[in-house]
C-alpha cells in the first residue's frame, strides 16, 4: 500500500476509501491490458502487483472501518461499494473481484 498519509485532519476512513478506489481502477486497467494482449506501459502496475495493492488497500480500509466501530455487515457493504465503483471490467470478472474483496475485508475485520 502506498505510504501516503492523510493531510491535516482528513478522516482516515475517507482516505482509505480513496486508496481502494485508486487500487481498483489500477487493477481494472492492468486486467484490460492483459485481456487485450498488450503489455502495460512500464509505469503501469502489473496485474499481480495491482491485485496485491488492491488486497492491501481493502485490508487497510476494513481495519479502519472496524477501528471506527463499524459492524462486520457494514464493512462488507462499504468495501463492495468502494471496489465495485471504479471497476470497468465485464460483469463476471467484476463480481469475482468484488467478492474477493469482501472475503479479504472479513478476514481483516476478524484478524484485528
């Protein structure tokens, strides 16, 4: 996960959600490049790296929500919403990605 920190008083949950949005968009771009058969630009993350970044940001977001007192059901809904929004993949792949994110979030929620 990027080492950026929220600036002056920003809500850590909002910042974590922004990171999830960005990671999901990066993952979608990497997957589209693979599907199209093109190699991503050197600066673009590989699909594996984008997947790991997405997982790490989802875990951080779930932990931030739990620390703020959110119940498990709310964490799952928030994570699904955060991941699904920026994904521009076909329906099946998007659903698989969102469900994976929900599992990562639940594991992180209960590992605290």
